[in-house]
């Protein structure tokens, strides 16, 4: 497995800087390793941020089918992170 360098982290943070003033509108979870954050950013369309636990994160336009039953972690995040 390739390790991420400080230079990679610097560039990721720089590229994702426009998300800083965003507001979390909703949190979704498809399984234990995939988390989705629906973000509202002023003067931009809503963004869906997909997070693979421990591997990657990126913006996506495709919204998968989310299960009706919430995972505990997703419920916890919705309680504390929504509208932040």
C-alpha cells in the first residue's frame, strides 16, 4: 500500500479549501466503510462528498441507494454534525 506524503496532504487540503465554509445538510452511510456528506456551499450547487474510511474522499454527482435503516455511526453524525 502506498503511503501518503506531506506534499499530498498539502495539495488535498488546498484543493478542498472551498468546502471550508460549507454547511452539512445531511449524512448518509451505505455500509461500514462508505460515508456521504451532502454539503451546501454558498453560490455553488450542492456537493456530495464521498468518504472511503481510511482510503480516500472525493466529490461525486452519483447518489447511490441508501438503506432505510440507519447505521449507528450515521445516526450519531446526524445528531451532532447536521447544520454545522
